[in-house]
């Protein structure tokens, strides 16, 4: 898989990211578009994974402080799930966070159904659950 990154919200990579997010979060999970596309779009690093030039997964990273990088909007198209794509994406995210953003800790708000996936990637649940866009979530973190 080839990964591309951008901070440019006018780029093709960003448009690919938004298309994946729209399919996964807005169409599949019925998240309100006004919640999905937010004020942080131009402050985050957008990552898109391509298989044979076709965009199939995405995430975005937000540097919270000197050590913490927040992983957001992790999405894999339904046709590419259960094939290890999410694991490849998370490994790429970790490399970017450590080597390009100088992070030592990854944090994220996981949808509850995805907690086992993140636990396999070394994340641990911290604190009580909460609702985000009407979907149950938990805060998770991983030292890198």
C-alpha cells in the first residue's frame, strides 16, 4: 500500500480522505456532516492509503502538545476491511507521529466496537465512556 499525506485542504489527497470519511462516517454510521467536517481540517495532517492507486483508508493527526499526537477520523472502506489495512494504516501513523511529529504518545477516541482492534495495536483504554456524534467512545492511548 502507498500512503500520501497532506495539510492542503485543496489537494487531491485531502479530497480522497473526505470521500472515504463521507462513505464510512456519514453514509454508513449516519454522522451529521457538520460534525464530521470540522474546524480542525486545516490544522491536521491527513493520511490516505492507496491500493493500486485507489484510496481505501484514511486518518488525520493533530499535534496536541510537545509529546501527544491525536489520531482522528480513522476509516477503512467496507470493501477493504478484514484484510489488515487498518493495521498497516496504524503502523504508518505511528511512524509519522514518532519520526516526523516528534511524538511520544498517541491518543485517540475509539468507537467502542473498535476497542479490541486498538488494543491489539498496543493502545489501552483510559477513563469512562462517552458519546461522540451519538456513538459510544472511549479515550485510548499508546506510548511510542
